[in-house]
C-alpha cells in the first residue's frame, strides 16, 4: 500500500475503471444501421449482434492468460499498451470497410478491455487497504456506472448521424494515455509466503458468484430494451434514458457498499443485493405504464452496483498480494463470461413465457434463492455455536 497517493493517480485509476465493464454498449444503438449498411452480407443480423458479444467472449477466454502477461511485463506498461489498443481497435469502425474486419477489431478491443480491468483492479489492491479500499472501490464502481451512461447516451446521439460515429467514442483511450504515463505508480511488495491453501480455495466460489451476478445483471441491457420498445412502444432515446437512470442508481449502490461493509459480511451483502435485484425484476414485470420504468429499473441498478463492488472487494480481500494480478484475471473472466452467457441462458425462458412474465419469474426465483441461502447460513451458524 502506498503511504501517500497523488489525487491525479486516484483520478487516473478511476478513469481506467470507467473504460471497462460497460464500454461494450457504446455501439448498441448503431446495430440496426450496421445491418442496413451490410444488407448484402449473408447472416448479417447474426454477425451484427456478434459486434456486442465478441468482445465479452474474447475477454472471458483470454483474461487468465492476459493476467499472466500483465504479471510478466508489469501493470503500467500493460495499461499503456491496452490504452493504445483500446483507441486503435475500438475506433476501427470509423474506417474499416468489411464486416470481417470489424469483427476482428472487436475481438482485439476485448483484449484491451480485459487488460485494463485486470490492471485497475490489481492496482486498487496495491494502493488501498481495509475500509479505505472499500470506499475507493465504491467510487470505482460509481465511475464504471458513469462510463456506462456516457457510452450509452453518447453512442445513441452519434448513431443518429452515422453508424460509424459511435466508434469515435473509443478514441478516449488516447486522451487518458498521458495520465497513465505520468501518474500510475508500480508498487513493489516485500517477499512473503503465500497465504494458506484453505483461504485460496474460497476464491473459486467467489468467481462462481461473480459469474452468477453478471448473468443476472446483464438482463438489464439485453432484455429490457425489447420489453420497453416492443411491448410499450418506447423510442430508442427514451429506452436509453431509462437504462441510464438504472446506471445512476448503480453508482449509488456502489457508494453504499463501504457503509454496509462495516456491519455485514461479504456473503450477507451478496444475498442482500440478490433480494434487491429480484424485487426490481418483479416490479419491472408488473409495470403497465412505460414511465414507471423510471422508478423500477433503478432498484435493479442499485442492487447490481452494491453486488459488483462487493465481489471485487471480496476477491481483493482474499487474494494474496503476490496472486492479485492472477486473481483479477480470473475475476474479469468470470464477469464477462456471465455477460456473454446471459442472453443465451435466458433466451428459452423469454421465448416460452414472454419478456414481461420472464421478469416476474426470474425475480421470484432470485428472491427465493437468496432467502433459502440465508436460512442455510443461519442453520450452519446455530450448529457451530452449540
């Protein structure tokens, strides 16, 4: 841990975080226009959707290997390379002419995002400890939510003029590069023996919970637009504004984490977040007026922000500092694997029940799961105390 951290070092770390989890959604609104531009291509509807899912798959598959690379060449050089790749591959849609080229650029873009997430998460473990880490991680998650708003709203506005313009948002990587060069500091740790193997074994369970969290949370950007647009006739602008409200609430949930952590364990906060998300789903399923989404979707957003911060802090708390980069790589893989599989896993339910009933059924299932898990925990604790 650094004894004194420059304010611009903190800002740089927050900016790196902002560019990770939700940067993929900047081009969502341009997909229909992309399909029109390449209408002569075979399977263009499928290929256009790959523009969104391919980076997530790339991140999920490569993050553990990229973690090893970051460990070898250090965090600051890795961040510099990743920002260059983020800017070049991310903005490639401004000039590439073939769908194959665009898809290849999206896969490379995923590599950049994975490295940035690994670096920003592990640096947070280096710079902060205890409650200071919890507070900063809440702020980090809030910045990720702000990034989601910037990418969604900015992409929507730019796509009204040309399908190519949203790709220009990714040029922000070049703007943040000088901050990384100037203010990111590597932390050298003293050599210590690794923590015991029993503590290490718990990380696999946390990765599984991270996968489950993103499986649920990514229902918001992948299923809610269909509910709002197809069943309520919302415009793309209004649907984007509702999702942006959920991201604002996501930031509030993230900031609330540090205060809750003083009183509750990581497991309890995870279950608490599950109940909040489940209740949000149920309320969304009962909405009968479009504008009520402005009140129901932020509930789910708040729960997601709380859980996301909790998961990241949990991994950093358990991971030995010598294994922090590796642990961040596996966490990144688990989160983006959840992103990739979310629409695939829930598609049969949506098809069978319809998107409206789907939210109610999933919400009830999530709340029931959380309550059963809590009862099991109480039963275990009572046996241990006797």
